[in-house]
C-alpha cells in the first residue's frame, strides 16, 4: 500500500482551508480602515402640536412613487384613549389626488416641521379617498 488514504487527504484539505482562513483574518487586521459615512441625523419627534394649527394647510408630499400636493383635512384621536399621551398618539388625514399611492412621504409645509410618515390609502365616511398617517409614539 502506498500510504495514501481518504482520511489523510481530507485532513490535509481541512488543514489548508484552515490556514487560508487564518491568513485572510490576519491580513484583514492590518488592512486600511474603511471610511464610513456619518450616521443619518435622527428624525425629530413628531407631535400633535406640530399639526394643530395646520388643519386645512397644503403640504408638499414627496416619495419614491412621486410628488403631490395634499391638504391636511383632519387631526384625529387614537382609541383607546390614553390620558396624558395625546401629544404622541394621533392620526393625520390628508386629501390627495387620485394618483397618490400608499408610500413613505416627506411632508413639508410652511410653518410646520418637515416630517417623514407612512401615508396609507383609506376611504372617508363620505366615500372620498384619503391618505392617513398614524403616529403612536411612546411618551
């Protein structure tokens, strides 16, 4: 017999693979540091008081699916009521053109802080189409 066995070949193969992994790991420790972009600025907390005086105001709503002018039609309460948390729990209903679809929109309007919200398509009691956002943040 020539001294060659499958077990021996397997052992040599695993040893070579282990050395390759060790070599890659050790060279990556000496690699130049990568440049990372600065983390995104955290979004400001969205509160009810931002929108109280904006009912009836027109907002520019921009998303990946398009840009639209929308009007804040209503500022609503969420149920069940949670006393002391109304500032952080509310809904916003916007009238919008028929082509506006459910998406994440950046909303801008004069006198109101910019907000990024998911606007979902809903039907109002009178049958008209609305886009609605729900804000339900911990206090």
